[in-house]
């Protein structure tokens, strides 16, 4: 399963039972935590997310509503005797902030902990199956979005057919990578005759906090799903600009220009109790929009 | 009203819907916040505590379950345009921890903020009506308890009687402070004849995290109410000792020795789902014990 579970969708301060930003991206059997606002560890319990499956945490930027729950979570992992390695990615000053708090408590984490500062667009995690990258967004302070991609799986070989057509076994990996085969008699065997297409790798992008910025498009182009903040409704366009945030219609416009398939919106300002207008305004431009409601799991 | 509202009563990690330590002491029209575990700002909303009445915050020690909600609260105060001065008292390293996080967010608090490091038993706040002191407890790291006292009110003058007895007006304040009066004729007028006793000042003490330690007694002697941690039931005595925590029976024994009137117990370990045994064990030694349940307001 490749899915995103929302743990917090409010901006700045907790309000109306909405929590500050946090999401869990589940892919390839792992839970990747994206941002960690205050109370995230409680939300993880509330929504029964397996904390011991979290091996990587990504922090977009150092506004408190995106990371004030982090040190509590790291600390709890230690108290709960978390065993596996934990990799943390975020802006460089985060390391000192954590260190200082662990030192003040005379705490040493009981698990291997690795901090990876992020400073520019980069590939953060790459395995045979997945790729996680970060990209800069346009916010008041240094801020990064994150993209999560499944790599395209190799095509599936129809082995009986390949054998019957006399294709040598040492050529099979070239077939699964999409190549055709020409046999000794000069006869071309098209790839499609001996392999089956698999699913193309899917992609999700979390665009963090940002003002409307088309420079983000290359990083999210053709994604199956993106999350884009909508701190304000459209009539607060000026406020959004001045605070380096976005409105509903700006997020929808960017989703459309980037040709994504689905848009999640969140990071709602505490001035709004009800959220239905957010959905309505965004859908007027990009119909396949959903509110990033807490506890909801969206399949990519 | 002089009362204590419990916001969090669990130790170490959040569990069973119990939150890490935080309490609000309300006296003389002010809310004094004692400890500020993760999620305290949400608990303040849940229990409708007026955040703009919080002018002083006291942090007992720098284990995360006692202060990881602090920087979020300070930040939210700023976002919510808190106006009044805020005084923070806690172990010295707390200042740098907060500073670093404000700097990382390029945030300047919008209200006057004063940090007061605590390093030993001392009077922290003193007005005509109240006195707040801190005292060291016996924990794994530097840790302080806090006592909150109403000062005894001056006795109330029966002015008609004082006039009738010919006591000069410039002597009245000495009367309300308890002195007798001897008139020109050498006749003694006893204080009780011309004044009425008022309530003696009440006292509450929060004993923070601590192992059993009779050195605390002088600071809590005869208090109307104390909070003492009971991380464990009595059969975990050894574990309590080794972790610098206390059991139910130890807390009850100390309350008895210190001749206090009422005991609140909390800081329950996450190993316990149900809490009734805590109450039972403590009451077997000190009958006037209550569980410090979240949301409950205890009048001192």
C-alpha cells in the first residue's frame, strides 16, 4: 500500500480540535513521518499508527507548528525501547535544538539516531523500490517539500513464451527492462510479446508551507497526489501573499498546471471553524480535491 | 478562589488518554501554570482555562514530560497577540532551549518575556497577598517543587468599637496586625475586643518529581494541600528508588509526616491502565488522598 494518513491539518495554533501539521506516508512497508507538530505522538496513538514502523522523519521547516512534537516523539521512542535506526531530515539548526534538550534531560537515545541536514533540492532516500526527494518551497523561512516515488517495477517476463521463442536466459533482464530481442535468424521479437506491463511507479508530493510558486511544478509534475497548503480562503489573497502562504484557488491552480491527479489541501488558519468553503473553492478549479482531514488515509 | 486544576497526570509518555504533567494554580485572580508537558496548550483549551490570565509559568525540571509543551505555548501566546508580561521560572538551561527555537523560526515574542533561572530554594514571587517559593526535590536531574501561599490577611477592625474606646486612628493598622492597645489611663484594650480574625492564609505545594525524601517536609509542613508524585504502586518500591520516583505509600507517608490536610497524587506510570489501586494504597496511610485526575479542579 502507498498511502498518506493525516495526523494534523491546522496552521499555527491548535484550534477546533484540529492539530498542527503532521502526516504519515506509508510505502514499501515503512511509515515515513512528515512534519511533527505538537501532539503528533498522541495522534499516532489515536489513529493506531505503528510507531515502531517509523524509521524516517522529515521536517519541512522550523516553524513550531511543524516540529514542536518532534523531541517528545524521539524521547518517547527511547522510553519505549525503540530498536531500529531512526533517520531525521530537516534544516540544519534542528540538530542543535534536539541535542540541547536531550542534554538538559541527561538523556541518551537508546536507538541509533542519524540527523541529515537538508540544504537544497536533493535525493534523501533511495532504494531499489523507492525514492524520496526534497525540494525548496517559497516560505518566510527556509522550507522544503518532500516527494515520495515508487520506482517503476521491471516488466514481468512470460517465461514459457520466452523459452518457446528460444530467447537465452541471460537476456531475460534486458527483456524485463523493456528491450526487444532479435534472434539468430534476424527475426525481431517485440518486448510486448514476452513481457507484461507492470504498474508505473506512483508519486506523492508534500508541498509544505509555501506561497503560490510555479517553481514547484518540476518537482510535482504529473504526481498521482499532492498535498498543498491552503491556509486561507480566496478572499484573503493579500494576507496569504504577505505571510508566504497560499489560498484555496492558488493551490488548485498549481495542481492543475502541474497536471497532478489528486490534490489534498490543509494547514487551515485558526480563523476558520468550518472547512466546507475550502473544498468548494478548490474544486471550482481542480475538481479532484479533498480536505486533508485528520485520521483519513488517502491511497496514492 | 484558590484552586488547582489538573491538565496532565501521566509520567514519561502519553498513554490511556492521560497527558504529561501540567497543572494550573489559580489564586488572587491569576492563573499560575506549573509544568507544561506536550499538549498543555490543547488541554488549556479543552478545560476552558483562560490563557490570557496566565502571567507566570513554573517548570520543575527538564525532563521532557514536564516542559515539551512550553515553547509551543509561548509561541501560541505570541500568535494570539497575548499582551501582558510573562514570567518564566525554571532551571537555567531552559532559556537557551527556548531562545534557539525562537531564533530558528525567526520569531520574536510580541509580549514582554522574562526568564528567571532557579538554582536553589528561593522566593520567586511575593506580593501583598501571596508568596510563591521553590524548593529542591530529590530527582535524577536538578528539580524543584513550588509552594503557593496566601498571606494571612490582616485582622478586620470593628471601627465603631475602636472609635467608642477612643483608640486614635493612626493606631488602627497596628490593631489589624494583631497588637493590643493601652490607653492614656493605662487601661489595656485586648486586640480581640476591637478586631475580628480573618482566614489564615492557605498553602498548596507541588512536589514535582522526587524520590521519598523527608528533607521536603520543612517546605510543605502543615500545608492545606500538596501534590506528590506516585509513579508506581507500592510493590515497585525498588524501581521507584532506582528511578528517583515515589510509590503511593511513600507519598502518603510523607503527607502524614508533614501534617498536610490533603494529598493529590499523580505522575502515573504508563504501565498502569486503571488507577483505583493508587487511591486505595495511598488512602490506607493517608485517608484524605485524591487522584489528580485531568480536568478536575481541587479547591485548596
